C-alpha cells in the first residue's frame, strides 16, 4: 500500500474563507504520494482565486464546472483519479498531518478492508477546536452498526479503494447533500469490511452556514424514508440488518431532533417518540434525566458514577 498513489477529492462551492486551509492540510501530510483533484462546482465568490496559487504544485489539479451538486462533483473527480485509493476532504474541513500515513498503514495490514475512516474533532469558524470525539477502533462488517447509528464514518475521513466504486456504485446524484455519503457507506458495507480508526485525524468545521445545519431535518427524513428502505429492499441489506437496528436509528434521529428544539414541550415530544422507537436506547434516558433532575443533583450523580 505504501507505494500506491492516493487521489484526494475536494469539491468546492463558495468556500473562499476556508479552502486554503483545507488544501494546506493536504500539502502538510507526512505521506507525500498523493494527487489532489479540486472541483470548483460553480462558485460565485473568490474560491477559484484562492485555489490558483496552489496549482504550482504539480500534484494539484483544478476542474471547473457549472454548479451541479456535490455528488456529481465528487463523481466527476473520481472518474479522473489516477490513484488506487480515493480520499475525500470537504473544502471547509482539515486533516491532521499524519492522517494518510496512519490510514495507509492500516489498509496495508488489512488488505481486505475497502473503506477506512477515522474519528473527528469539531472546529469553529476561527479554526479553534470545539469538541474532540475519539473512539474505539472498529474492524469488520459494518452494515448493522451503520444502520443502528453505532458507527459513523465522516466523509472527510474516508479512504476508499477505487475499484469499490465499480462494484458499489458512485454517489447518488439524486440525493446530493442529503446523506449521500451514508448511502454509499451502506452499499459498500455489503461488499467489504470497514476499519474505523479511533484516533482523531480530521477536523470538521461547524459553521452556521454549513449545509448539514440548514437541512438537518430533510437529511434525516431522506435517511429514514428513502436510503434505509432502499438499502433493505433493493440492495439486499435485510439479509444482514434486523428491524431492531432500524428502530435504534429512528430513535437516535428523534433524539437529535429533540436536542434542536428550543421549547420544552417540543423537546419532550421528540424524546417520547425516540423512546417509543427504542425503549432500550440509553442516550434517551440520559437526556430525560438531564431535563427532569436539577443541575446540582445531576452533577452529584455524575461524580458518583465517575468514582465507580
């Protein structure tokens, strides 16, 4: 694996404030055998001007297109890629310097792996770390934990064997920006094992202008009502995934909606829906306790649990 070229795919649309940082995080990788394909998807700001100075590096290429959505932009770049492995980086995110080196070591050790992801930390507009989310390593067949919401592969962390796109298909351009990465992970999980590195190796930017924040409800609806049913029926996922895995995902979705509600009544409504979908989801009970118990008592319970 060490000698294989990695093609880094970066779609860009109106990201003049951040794209230089994203490109620099690729250039600063300890592993240097990569090419970077940037697709300017019809940006209307100065994104292209930010990209041009980096084109002096012969490893970096720019493709300019009319705006047609992030899925089509990624698919366009994948078809132009020369590497045996495809890595994804959104133009407002960043990689830590040893990201590619660590991933290539993993897929070199486990050649059956077709998808390798990592954990993340969130950063703000100013680039400062907000929260870090390290986790345990995961290795194996990923369909069940993906559907149950127990395994997450941030797209900007993904390293994918290129020939997997021939067997699993490309990003679905009909659901561009609506969890198209999750749809691809599910299809890929039927073909090969996954490895998720527990170490934090990417920085995901949390911005009020991010698409994922504006259309969160729409994305969740697409996942529950389009992506999951299609995965189970059309792609044969029902052979591996049980109904209780889907109920767990629905419960987590409702729990996320509850967290976004400002009014207590609406928050409780979504919590009850979450509980009805999966009564054994511990996260729901923890949220209930946080709402019902006084803050001082919650702190006392937390200290007691930490001593055990």
